[in-house]
């Protein structure tokens, strides 16, 4: 018999959101900021999507564990997410390494939680939900919590199917007929496909729901050994042998019918996930008022479009943010962030233009990512000659041209 879900347990779930990674594969976007603070979708930061999932799921006790280049992330959390009522035992806490257990920074995902055992002792939650701050998806964590409780799991790992060639980037999971995880292989060079489909693998989504008592026991044991102190490499393989570890296969929900989940781990993946948003019927819908994605927005005037010559001006399949001034320019399949100026007879195709960028006249940009406050001089071309672009910009494997923040262009 399945036990009814006790909604009061929401207050007994503590979220620990891991936001301290270097994000080296997103360089140069992470040159001056933490990966979760990288802008996304015009007006958001990557972390906003996970935090919005928490709020929409009713979870309001959140610890954000930060580390590298956290200034802009700290500021964003302070001005954009100061929405909790401490009198109701709600909070969002930004926690850098406290060095309570040693003199080291966070050595891995499990070590980040281990170094904050003091928080668990103080809050005494029944469950701990460990989340990543660099994924784009919509998940109602209530469904996960309900599943975890009714199936009496010690650890529940949400999983999703991905193409076999992409599975090398994730923890590959094998399960039995009762959804119990029987094998966990972190970032294997030769991932095992699903027995029912040789073209896909079942992988971890980087989300872990623990019973607190079991979590504390296992991370203390792990800290005594010379390991990577990582959930995927160390904690989960150990728990498979000792505890009840279940998979929660993510099949979407009413807000995410396509099972959309993206790990923004590389520049190409980042570009693709952004461009997904400008499709006519995107798999990830920003306009779903039932599952709002919240953020902090500066006060800008409305976007303004000036088309004196219709042959030069066109906007098609694009997201245009407030404060933009577009003058006789062509914008196709692109995302234009706030306070961007685009000069006459310029064109932007398949590109992500971040806040405060100034694009001159007769500029041609294709398949590019332009970080904040870059000024692009008149007549410049980007994305049309990758060999030449490589002399000044970062060019990805798939030919995306990236200009870093406040870059001085010649």
C-alpha cells in the first residue's frame, strides 16, 4: 500500500544547490563570473531555472554553495532572490567555503556538503535535495519527494535518457526491474546502452534526494578516505552496495512534456540551448505562466525598432529584451539581451547578444556569442571567416564565435 504524501514534509527538505564549479568548458563566458551566473535567454542567469523550480515546487529552505568568481552570482542572489520570509522559516543562504573541517576549498560535490554538515546539524532536515546550478529544465520536485518517501529510499537519483554518444558527459545508470540502481559509472568512455534501446543510455541528471541521516553517515565515511569526494565517483557507487538507492526516471510533466533537460557544460551546448528558445514551438517554454521563471531585471525603457527602409530591417524568430534600440537592422534566430544598440544595415543571425553590447552600422554577425559591454565597430564581420575569427575570438568545435566580456575589438 502506497503511503499518502505528507505535504508538511516540504518544510523538512533542505536544498543544497551546488554553484561553485569553475566552468572551464564555458570559458571565456566564465572568465569573470561563476558558471551559474552566466546570462541565459536574454534576461536570466542559468541559476534562475533551478531556483525557479524550487520556488514553484514549494521548497523555500535553500543553501547556495558558492566558490569561484562568485561576486556577480552573490549580487544576483542578493538583489534578485531576496524574496523569502525568515519569520516563516524560509531562506536562501549564500555559503562560500567555511573551512570548518579543514583549510581546503570545496574539493568535490560531496565535499561541499561535507564541509557544511554544521548547516544540517542546525536545520535538522529529514531530507536533503542536492541540485546543480547549471542545468536548464522544469521539474516539480514534489513528485520526486513523493516518490522517494512512498518507496522508502535512502537516495533517489532522477535520470533521463540521452543519445549514447552524449552519455560520456554524465553518470550512466543501470537499474533493475524495481527501479533500483545496480550500477553507476561516472563519465565512462564507453557508456552502456539501455537493454531495450541500444541508441540511448540512462544517465543521472545531477540531482540527488537523500535521507539526511544516511547522507551524513556516507559523506563522513568518504571524507576519511583519499578519494575525489564526489557524489558520482564515490558516494553513489558506495551507497549502491549498502543502501536503498532508486532511480526516478524523468518523463516530463505538464510543464515539460518533452522531457527537456540541458546540461550547459560547453559553449556549443550553451549556444544550442539558447537558440532552442527562439523556435516557433520551443520544447522549453518561457511563456508558461503556470511555471514562471523569475529573475532580477534592471529598469529599462521598452525596446524600440526603427525601420526607415523595410528592405534593411527585419526581425524573425527572435527574443528582444527591454532597453534595446534597433535601427534598420536584420535580426534572425537570435537572442538580444537588454540595452543593446544595433546600427543601420547590420544583420545578426543565429547569435546571442548580451547586455549593453553596441553594434555599429553595416556589421554582419552569424553564429556568435557576444558577452556584455562589447562594442563592435562599423563594417565588422563575425562568423563568416572562422580562420580569421580565430585570431581574435574563441571559436568552438561547431564554429560558434565567442567574444568575451568588455572585449576591445579591432
